[in-house]
C-alpha cells in the first residue's frame, strides 16, 4: 500500500497546522481529486493532524517489527 501525506516542520504553530489540514482535506475530498485518485486505484482519506501522527507512529512500529522479525541487519 502507498500513502501520501503532508508534514510541517517541528514547532509549526498549531493554528497554522490546523489551517493547512483543513484546506488539504477540502482538496482531498473535492470531486476532481477523488476522480483523479480513483482513476489510479486510490482513495482520498483526509484526517486530522493527530490521526495522521498516530498513523505514522503505527506504520513505523509495524515496519520496525517486520525488520526485527525478518532479522534484517544493516551491512
């Protein structure tokens, strides 16, 4: 699975992050964007900054678990 997201630098004021999030969700949920994504087999999700942060955290943990389970080592 492939996913895309937008991140802001650490320390970006919450009001700016909230505004960016609101506008990006509007774009992601627009009919044109939904149509473009669907043509490529994708789906617009759009979430809050907190939900996206939790998703990234979960993805990193899953990846770390997979690396550990597969005994992958840096050479």
